[in-house]
């Protein structure tokens, strides 16, 4: 995979913002204990981040850095309002449970930091592709976390009772979220190392055959 492809499509495995960058981890740890909470967070994160970054990309680049960050924050705050109103209709129970972590998604790292450091240095189409894959990377981690923690902590899947003999209640607590995320980070780094090793062997084999 070329460096350009890694930059565009690496948001899921190659450079996952949660498992690699350790960004936006608070909602995953604190609120990702049920599948319904995970769905509500996925919806909010995806909608707010995509729309905020896309709209912010039209802000003039010549403005001072501080001014641009303030403008990005205002844009994301305005985007957050209709997103939350819609969430109250679709996820009314989860909004109260998630609490302050819902509005905090409006100032997540992809909007505040990655915009200037990464996305706005790309061409518009490349930026959109890279942004989508970064969002999918967060969504995948959130979905897996919510599903497994609910199953193992409460013995349910989307509030429906599942056949689980042994429950680990601690996974429903923040400390359980820390431990679970740590295990996911370890598994992620192992998989990434294996993939990178296989890719290196493939490239080496191609180089030898060329000779």
C-alpha cells in the first residue's frame, strides 16, 4: 500500500484514532457499556465530525490559527444543535446516560486538532475520503466495545437477554472500560504488526523476483 493510500484509508486499521492515536477515548470508556449508547455516540460523532470538518474546510486558510480554531468550534457547536435534537427523538434514553460526553463530541480531536494538522493539507476529495475512514475507525471501535461490554457485563444484546453464564459486572464501570480498551489496543497493535510484517515480506519477495 502506498503512502497516499495509507493516509487516505488508514483510519480503520493503519492509524485508528482511538486504538492508535488514543483520541476520543472518554466516550468509549465511560459511555460505551451498551449497544444502544454506542449507536447514539456513533450517530453523533459521525454527523458532527463530518459536517463540521467539511464546512470548516471553507474557512480562509490565511486567518490566524487561533481565529480558525475558534471558528471551527463555533461551526461544530452550531452543527451539534440539530444533531442533538434528532438524537432526542431516536435515542432518548441514551442521551441522559451519556450526559456531558455528548456535547464534548462537538470539540473532538478530529475537529480541533486534525483539521489543521492533517485534513486541510489535502485536496478536497482526499480529505473527504480520509475523514470518512477515520470516522469509520471510531465507529467500529465504539460498536465492538458497546456490544461486548453489554454482553459480558449485563448479559444482554441491545437490551435483549442473551445466554451468558458468567457476567463481569466490572466491565460496566469506567475502570472496566479502561481495561477493555487496553486489551483492544493490544490486540490492534498485534494485528497491525502482523499485517505490516506480511506486507514487508511481500515487498521483499517482489524485489527479489524483479532482480
